[in-house]
C-alpha cells in the first residue's frame, strides 16, 4: 500500500491506497441501490482494506476503482454511475465536499506494508443484529457520495461487524455454486443506518443498500 499526506487548512489528511489498486473490484450507483462486483482476489483485497479501516481511525482508505469495468452481465439498463470507494472512521468528521481537492493532490505516496489479523471480525453468532433497531444504537454505517466516490463511514465496531459478512463472502463464495447449484449468485448486503429493512435511502439521499456480489468468472 501507499501512504499519502495532504494539508487541508491546519489539518493533515492521511490517505491509504492499495498498491497496486484492485483490478477486479467494480462499484456502481444503480439509482435504487449501490452494487459492487468482486472476484476471489478482489473480495480478499476488500476484506483486508475493510479491516484496515476498522483499525486506522485517523486515516482514509481509498480504493480508486471507478475506472474498472464491471464484469459481463454486471451492468444494468439504467447506465449506473461508476464510483471510487473511501472507508473512514466517523470520528474524523471528514468534510466529503473537500475530497475532490484532496484526491487531486495525493501524488505518488510512500510505500508501506501492513498486515491485518485473520480474526479481526467477530463470528456471525456473536453479533446482535436486533440492537441496530434501537434508537440509542450508534455503531452503524453511513453512506455518502461526493466527487464520484462512495464514502462508507462508521465506528471500528461497525466496520468489524459488517466486515463479518464480507469475510463470509470470501470463505463461502468459491464453493457456493457447487453446494447450491440452484441458488443463483453469492452476495453480501450492507445497509446504512439507522438500520431498517424498509429504508431505501439515507438522510443524504444516497441508496441505503450496498450489494456486494461475488463473480467467479470475470469477463469484461
């Protein structure tokens, strides 16, 4: 990965980028929902960077993937808008309107190696999904879109609990079609909070559902 540092007024913004960028990850705003496609390597990279976001409360994790073509059959009839992805901790209170300026000033960055533990995400059985319905719950994700980029914002707990679904995609998807040949595609769905099954858009009018689909055969 590469570390970039940019001054924004009196603040220094630290941006982490994978090196090289993921080639088999594509993100689109479909209008009613957000869709991401990932092959085996792409989903593994996404999980590693998701874990890094949970641990790097003072950094923005940027995946420059909007130029990536979606796999064959992944596009819809509504000409979806391609997006980059940024993961960040809510405590940064980052003004997304400044992202275009910061992105233009990132430069080449400094190479650095980072490792994330295999057990960074809790087991599914340890997550109390019902508590996301409580008004006092704060460990949810927020979605925002600015400068052709989807921002996923949350606490470390929110990233870890939602990361469990992404880790499950990596572990289960490769054998999914063999185990369930009639089940269709394998996916993980992440929802922005305050969580509700019926809520379709966030307070900033961004789709509240991110659908991550595993694509074993990536044909462009």
